C-alpha cells in the first residue's frame, strides 16, 4: 500500500490548467497575468532526492510567453512539519532543472530560462521558515558588504492550511483540483472525516455528473479518502450515490477493491523481501546498501535474487550475476 497517498492525488489533479489557476492565486497579479494566454505543458522529470520522496512531490511545467520559455516548478510538501532549509532544497532542485534543460538543447544557449518556484504546503502548523535563500546564509559582521555575493532568490509559498475552503474555491481551478486542495487542507484534521465530502458535495456532484470522463478523478479522491480516513467505505458509497447515483457509487466499490488487492500484493512482496534478507544473512553481512536495494526491488528482481541466493557462496555472487 502506498506510503504517501498525497503524491498520486497531487500529480493527477495538477493539470496544466490547474497550474494556471495556482499561478493566478499565489503569484503577484502582474506576473500571473502573463500566463493567462500562455501555452502551459507538463515537462518530464522529477528532481527530489529519493530519500525525500515520502514527504515531497514535484511537477515541472513549461510555459511559452510568445517565443520565450519560462519554467514553473511546483514542489508539494506533504509532511506535517516545516523544513527549515527549504530554500536550500529549492535551490538544489532549480540547478537540476537547469542542468536537464541544458542537456535537452541542441545548441549551447547563452542564457537560461527563468524558473518560478512555488512550494505548496499543508502541514499541521503554519509555515514559519525562511522563503528567501539569503536568509539562510549567516554572514559575519566583517563580511556584511559581501551580501551581494550570496545567491539571492525566494520561493512563493502556498500554505493551504492558512486558507479557508471558500478561498480555495475562489481560485476557480478545475473542479478536480479545487476538491484536491480542500482535501489536502483537511488531511490532518481527523475530526472532519466524511464532513469534508459533504462540504464539497456540489463539486463532487459536478465530477459525478461527468462520468465516465471524470471516473479516474473520483477514483483518486476515494482512494485518498480511504487512506486518510476521510470517511468509511460505507459513508463514501452513500455520498457518491447521493450526488451521482448508482454509477458514481461504483467508484467507491472499485477503489475499495483496488486497495484491498494492493494491500494483499504489498503483503506478499514484504514477505518475499523478509525471506530474501534472511537467506542473504546466511551468506554474510547485509549492509544498509543491500537492505535498501532489496526494499526498493521489483517482484521479478526479488524472485531472481532469491533463486541465486540459494546456490550462492557469498552475497556478492547474488548481486554480481
């Protein structure tokens, strides 16, 4: 079962049109207006370190302002606490984006496209860390005059917990994105439960009224709700039947069945990982690197390594084959 249900819902909901509405909501009006008529497309790539993927997600967009290219980088923090060094992390990701952009160019350009970094956060506490990179650099008094030598940029913060549901609705985002923002806002509010669905009944009714086009969107919302305890399976079925009839109710049934099957498969894979690690331990010391490799492996790799381990003389024989 997925460790972070926020990731799948975030990436499914933040379409280019949703990204445009996000820009209108969080960027200064003079900047946001530039994207109103611009072509915005999602660009390939993920720039977060593997170790941080359980608490962050990211999406990169390419916007054409006439013939000039601008990159919009949206980093979604779905951990419950504030990262005090976020500005430094954002800088690292921006450098990776520019590096990839340069690799994609046929000719070596003389300039780089601008990157507009947006951090979306929905933690339990309001954001209280630096948004400007230079605020992280501790310049001693004798070097105060060197401030202009320190990289200077800031990211735009969208702290969902500091907006009301009405303010999130007012962004005029696509319906799926609007519901997603509201769900994220209440992700750590255990007392709300199915109340979040009932508050969004009109929006969810819009999605349910556009089946089968919005089937995948509703499926993502139900899966997320089940994983985050925003309603029981029975409550979700009742809400979908109320706003969309029997066909919409089937979405909740399908989501529940998928999660059960995913749980069964995950349980089987965890068993295979534990068995392989026990076999490897008989061949030598299982290092943290080997353990991490096993934990990240696909089912076919686990099966192949287990077969090799049964006749191997050392751990190296298993992974060098």
